C-alpha cells in the first residue's frame, strides 16, 4: 500500500476555458478525483461504508497552463494529521516535459457517511492517510 497515488489524464476540449487553456475548476476536479481514486485504491467497500470524507480547505497555486492535447500527471500524497484534519498534497505536471502546472494542499475530515458527523478513525487508516506528525496521537 502506498501513501502516493497518481493518474495520467488527457486534456479534453470541454476542460478548456475562453482562453483555450484548462479552466481552474478542472484542476480542482482533478485534485478531488485523484484523492478519491487513492482512497478507493487503499480501502475496501466495507471501510468506505463506515468512513467518508469532507473537504475543509482547498489551496491551489496555478503555475502554467495546460492546453488541448496535453497529458497531465496528477500525483497526490498524504500529509500530516492534526486532530481530525488530514492533509493531502497534490501536484499536476505536464507529462511530456514534467513542467509543474499546479500544486494543491487540501485538508480533509473523516465523517460517518450516515450522519455526516466527524468521526475518529482507527490506527490503520491514520497510518494510510497521514504521515507522522505532532497531532497523530489524538485521532
């Protein structure tokens, strides 16, 4: 099991904005999609039935534009845990030259999917979705 996950995606015509480059909303979608794919790759349906995630904060820095015909590599990795807040880092790079297009930091909270209320997770999930940090002991 890996704390890092990546996907390669092709830029589609409907990803573009009026300036003919990838719209900022698409980058946000890619960040969320790769996080979801990572969660699904590392967990079972039983775990997913017991734990869901809500986004608390999203920061993104745009560096370069992607355009139609580009392939991008969206790479995510887990960050630190502080209480019930799990950090995740994502980079989006153009595949052909490795150019950094965008970098994101998101903060997520585990929730009970039935009630939507924040919930603590077991040590196994903490280990999968956070790196050792000062807040790990209380989750």
